[in-house]
C-alpha cells in the first residue's frame, strides 16, 4: 500500500512540475528548438558524470537556465516557481551555463564561418554590473557606470557571429580588440572590418570614420561608413535581448561564461 501511495505522490509531483514548465514556456520568447538543444546537452552531461537521480528532469533544468538568462528571473523566483530550494536552482543554472560555455568557439574557430563573409562589423558594448565606486577597474568613463567590456563581431546583415570574453569596463575598445587578437586575426584573413571612431589607429583592415575638418569628401565618406556600421547595432540588440545581461549581479569571474552561453544559445536557435 505504501508503494502505491509513494508512486501516486511522485506522479502528482511530476504533473505539477509539467504545469509549471508550461507556465514558464509561455513567458519565454525563445523557440522550442533552443529548449531541446539545452535539454540534450544537460542529458548528455548527466550521463557523462553518472547522475542517478535529480530533483528535476533535464528539461526543467534547461527551462530554469533559459528563464534566468532570457528573462532575468532571480533564483528566488525560479525556486518558488518550481518548488525547489534556492541553492538547488543556483547549482542547476551554473551547471547549464558551464556546459554551454564549453561549446562556445574561440575566435580562431569562429574564423571558419567569418571568412565566408564579405566583411564584418566590429563594435564594443558595456554590460552593466552592480559594483560600488571602489571598483575602479570596472568603471567606464565613457558610459559613467560600472560594467564589463565585450567585443562583438557581426556579419553585413547585423547577425551576431562572435562575442569576446569580458574585460573590466575601464578597458578601451581598441585595447580590448588588441588583447583578444581581433585586429591581427582579421588582417591575416584579409577580411575587411568596419568599426566606429573608438578604433582609430587600429590599422590593418579596420576601417573607421575620417577625422579632421579639412579632409575632402569626409562628410560623404563618414555617412556611407555610418550606414554600413549601424547594422552592427542589431548584434548588440541580440545580446541585450537576454535580459540578464542588462544588469549582471553575479561575480565578474562568471560573466565570460554567461556571454559564451548566450552566444551558443543564439546560434542554436538560429
């Protein structure tokens, strides 16, 4: 009799979890392909480490990670929604982010795809973080706030191709591009690159707006340049569409993994 009761209770628990899953699915603006992709990665990870039992199935764990990354839901909200502890939610999400980050391509690996493009658009963005004034390395004088600098490469249509590891917000865009080896890698590939005035002096194949008042044709050149470069804002919008990246509250050491995870999920859903 006890076995029947335990089995019935387990069935009720699964039904409740599935109902919560459906409720969360309706609030996340991602395709089911993304959920299936992450579920497959987590299932493979569980098999690899020999997990015998988890409080939630891999599909629910994938949903927690997507809700956190895409909607910015807190650990407390997710824990209440799925009936588990906050510490368990934290472990589930961290495991999912690390599994995704391991799949992210390096710049050299991404060049296989990038070389097929007519040109690329390079731009930098600041991911805001919750830091105090004492954290000087993370303070951006340009944006007047604390954050992490991320360099982004987009194709001629503004589609996101690659995102760099995160650096402290005080890092200049040109310095960040050089540290990541972006300029040298594009120059070696003979690939043209459009960038804004923050990359003045980059050299190589990087094209930037003209400076100086007396240069003939400057206005026309800069207008055409701006029309091409502005398409890169679509890639920025793609990144900021993941609401967690609009205000990061995690350790700065984990932000690179979060950016890589978002990049992998974006390509998986494309």
